[in-house]
C-alpha cells in the first residue's frame, strides 16, 4: 500500500513538472514571437524615418533636373532607385481629380463643383503603398 501511494505521488509530480515545462516552452515561444515583431517594427520605423529625412533632398534633385537639361540622365537613374526603395510619386499632374487623402491643397481657384489639380507645388510620395507625404497642390474648381 505504501508503494502505491509513493507511485501516485511520483506520477502527480511528473505530471506537474510536465505541465510546468509545457507552460515555460509556450511562454518562451510567445516571447520569441514578440521579440521578432518588435524587431520588425523597429526596422520599419527606422526605414520610414530615413526616407522622411531624404524627401527634401529628393525635392532639390527634382528641381535641379527640371532646371538643367544636362541632368536628365540623373533623373532617370534617380526614378529607378526610388522604385527599388519602395518610394513612388503620387500622381498630381494637371487635371487629376483632387483627392484630400493624396493631395494637400494650399490654394483653390474657381467656384465649380469638380475639383482638379491645376499645379503641383511639391510632389507627394507613397512608401510601400502608404502615403508618406501628400502632394502639395493648387486646386481648380470647374
């Protein structure tokens, strides 16, 4: 009878330790996943911060390419590099329908119902399909 009690206690202890081990493994796996998520979020935030700091430089290069024709090849190379980085320009050409999610209107002319972009003052950009900076535009109501 004494052996039976000792055997039951041992079985209970083994079951308890097994449960503790399973919980510890689950906790560790959850911790590992959380660390991976934090690493990914930190890397993403660093990329966004870097791209935001580069935007004024992009604006300057675009103005230089527009002003000096001999820099046109640089413009093409620059466009290719932007696409490789996941950075694309928001369409804000003249006549494009105004979209407040994509365009920041600083001036509105006319008094019609339809709003279209009449001039781009500063280009806007998507970064990996998110609006990084809206385009600064003049709007014409038709």
